[in-house]
C-alpha cells in the first residue's frame, strides 16, 4: 500500500506553507506574507511515530474568485484533496473565523476523508483561548498550533496518525482480492469488466474517456470475494486535456497502487502501442501483480466468433511481440479474449486470481537460502579477484515478494546477477504474474547478518 496522503488546505496567507515546512523539517515551500505565493502542489515525505506520510502543500483557496490564476490554484487544491486520506484545514487563529473559512468549511463537509482544523498562529495564551471559536465551523476537533514554533503540531499529527492507522487496520481486514482493470483509453476496459461481472455495471461507450473515476464492484467467484476496479483510460502526460482528465488519470494511478493485480488491457485490433507499454510499466513500478489481457481478439481472429479455437500462429506472433517489446513484465501471463463475445473472459479472472496468490506467496527462509547458495555455487560472481559471498537471505515482505540478501560487497551484485538469481528462484517457485524484488545489503559475516535479522540459524523461518 502507498503511504497515506495528507493535504494541507486553507484560504490564502494562513500559514499553510509554514506548517508544511515545519512538518518536513526543510524549507521546501516559499513563505511570504503576500497571499497567493504558493500556486502548485508540493509533495514531501514525513516520518512520524515510525510511520511515513506524504504531505501536500496547496495554494490558498478562494471559492468566489473568478481570476483565472486563482481558479487554477483552486483546482490544484481540489486535486490534492481528492487524492488525500486526511485533510488539515488551516485557519488563522489570530484573525478569527472569516467568511472565507465558513465557505471553505462547507465545501469540505462532504469530504469522504477526515478533516482536522488547525487554528494556526496561536503564538500566545490569549490567541490559544480564542481558538475555540473555530468549533463553529462544525468539525469535532480544533487544534491550536503555531507553525513557526511547532507548538501543538505534534498533538495534531498524533491524532491523524492514529486515525489513519485504524483506517488501514480496518482496510487490512478485507481479504477480498482487488483486481484493477487498466489500460489506455478505448481498449475495452469497461466491456471486459462487464463481461467478468456478467452484467452491465459500468457505462460502456466507444467515445474515449467515458469512465471518469475508479469504480469498485464486489463479486464472489467460487466462494472467493473479489473487488473489480474499472478505471479511466491512462494517457501520456502531454496528451491529458484539462483538470477533469488529470483527476481521472490520478485516480487510475491510485487504483493501481491499491490493487493486488492489474489487468492491462490491450487492443488486439490496434496492436501493441506505446501507451500499452507505459501502462504496464506503471503496474510494474508500483510492484503490482500483472496480467496482460489482449482484448478484441475477435477482430483479429474471426474463428472465435464461430466457436472455433483461435489461430495458434497469430497467438504466438502477438505473444512474441509483447515479450520482445515489454521485457520488464516477462513474468506477466497473457490471455487472449473478446469482451464482446465473452470469449476467455472467465480465464482472465482465473489467471488474475492465481497471480494474486503468487503475489502473496512467501518462500520459507531455509529453502530460500538453499536456492541462493546453490545458485552462487553454480555461477560464482568474481570481480577483480574478489568473490561475492551471500551470507544470508530472507523474505521480509510480500506483495510484491521481496528478497533481502546480506552480502560481503553489495556493489558486486550487478543487475544481471540479480536477474540470474531471480530466475533461479522462479525456477523453484513459479511466481507467475508477480514481480520479484531482490536487494543486497552489506554484512561483515554470517553471524552479523543473522544478528541484524534476529535469526539463529539458516533453517529458521521468519
């Protein structure tokens, strides 16, 4: 799962950027007394209570201003709020509640994520006491803070971190497999989703851009609960037209990060396009399991329309093209289907569920060390007369499966050697449909490696 996102919003000149800088510990945002200095969104990572958060600084929001630049700032802030898991609504405690605060409070009231009032500039006891008037905005908690001095900021983060942790725990209780159907516009994502669901749950149109948000639909298949996520078409950044489409692409990217497996839909009639490679690359970079669904196969091979088996030669040719042009997802299974004729639609789901299981499969530590030890013995890594030694290996996490190796010299672990070790692990454990991440870390000895990981011997599973 991606780190939770916290958006800092408010009217101009209430100290949002000062708070942003205090949270990040760096002067990333320009701070001046002049309203409107911050225009675009700024992103930064923040550590609090051993948790990582993404903080977004936004421009001041003025809802009734029609100035073109002010409108763009407001749209940028809206995008940040749509992306956020929590919102810090910053007000000026010294100035008190204003009409602009009331208007913005009303606009935030429909937010599906929690909103926290930060009454900023509470630099004196008197101002802190008057901050209670911000309860009139209708939110359950108000935090008097001083962004400059840091007073009250820790208390605010404590509450937000606790609330987000509880929300993640609730989300973690959901064992449903999340399948995101992704691809560039007009490749048949919604049609494929409807074919899987067995009924028309999503609007289907030949006009690109019909789907404007990620849509979740639950179903049960052979006793297993599944969440199908149909997403908007993903274009190259330079092709995105307007803020609405920017928002829909952003939601599609978020859907990728939150899914277990991404079904990358390709239009067989148009052939493999650069956009398909870009979308598959997004799933790969996010560490998601991946299935490539070649849709509209009926337009390439009419045999399936008449109930006959597809042309094997055409299947092999298209498969070879995908493997040649998208080597970064060699692990992804390919399914040829037709959403229109319901051909192999169920197979897409079956393969996706297998990939979900592979995505969460952990190799026992003892077995992992035996595989890597034998691989190193069969093909030693030598550089300038020095031999690579792998003292210990463990799989500290899955989704995606991640192998951490303790070695004498991490610089010797070349990319090609990592690929070799990955292939050896995949030969023993299929891991179809999921990326397999290998990382190397320095250790002085086997005892040092086991001390770091807290294990006693190679056979102990962790």
